[in-house]
């Protein structure tokens, strides 16, 4: 059964990771990209996690898992080598309504940790619904190779145009049409040397639709 791709805001939300090895570190690195607050519970820490703790980017409790460690968590990650401990984490999280991911055990997950390609606020998540994670990695690498790095900056420009259009083009259908044309113009601009020409084209679109609205308002 395929899982539903739910995108959520993790900024300042507590994510508790039980386990201090390389698997935990990989997941934590991704969570940090999205502004999560990380607490690690583990007797030992990998070199990567020790560095993150020293930098003040994660909180670390250096002991084994204890019931109650997940209190207040939005997400729980079970990444210990002990299946019995992972099972306890899963059961507690389910009881408390906490999203939980048990590494290498998709049947004990209430959410699937996806493979991610990111360009600024543009995020692509890939999952095989726990069926074959290596395929997710392969697809991620393929998408990462073809998705231009510039799309992050492009999205920021589009967001700015969208806000401006909301102020300057009241008619919803006309605004949608204008934004569609702006998107087409930006996608055609493949060279930085075209940026000034692109700005002129976008201004022309705003002027065209802005004038259209002005003309409509002047009609008797």
C-alpha cells in the first residue's frame, strides 16, 4: 500500500532520536536542514553527532533509552541496534500519538523517512513506501543530477512575483494567467545574461494586466 506524501513544517519542533550511530546521524542531518530541534538519547555518539553537539546544534543525553524520553516529541526516530528497544520506542510513540520511524523496519513506522532533493524551498520527496529504500536513493540521485541548482533562486523570484500579483491584479483568473506567463518566462531564462531582459518581460506582464484592470475600472 503506498504511503501518502505529507509535507510538514518542522521548524522548532522537537524530534527525539534514540541511537547515536551513522544511521541516526544521516537522519539528523536532514532534519536539521528543516529547522527541527534535535534531542539524541544514546550511550555513545558517532563522530558526526559529537561534532553537532559541540556546535550546539543538537542536545545529547548520553545513556540508554528510558520511558518518558519521547515526552513532547513531534517525531521519534528509533535507530538503535537493539530490536527490543526499538519495539518499545515504537509502542510508546503509537500510544502517545507521536510520529515514529524505526530504522530498517517499515512495518514499525507511522511515517516513512523519504529521500530528499532540495533547492531552497523547493523540496522533492521520494519514497518506495518502505519497500526498497535503495531504489529511493537511486531515484533521488537521478533527480538531483537533472534538477538545476538555480531553481532555488527561481522559486524565490516567483514567490516575490506572486505576492506582487496579489496586490496589483485583483481578478483571480487574470492573476493566474499572469503568473503562468511569468513562470514560462523564467523557465526560458537559462543564462544569467538574460536576467535584465527577463525583468523587462516580467514588468511588461505586470503592466499589461495592471493596465487591463485599470481600464476595466474606468469603464462606465
